[in-house]
């Protein structure tokens, strides 16, 4: 069971696994996550 998030060019994503940061900030593209274990927090770079 896998989910995914699409991060746009003007966004960055931080992936958390069990509450701890995994691999630092992620750039544009697809982020694959394991449901109920991973969380993705999106940050917009636009003003």
C-alpha cells in the first residue's frame, strides 16, 4: 500500500516518518509515502 504527493515547482515538501524528518526538504516532483507512517508537510515559496 503506497501513496504519493505531487510537489509543484513553487513548493517544497518535508517528509516525516514516525515524527522524524526523513532526508530533509524535497524539491519538485513526486514523493512516495507509506500511509499511516509517513506525513508530508508542504511549504509554499511564493509570497
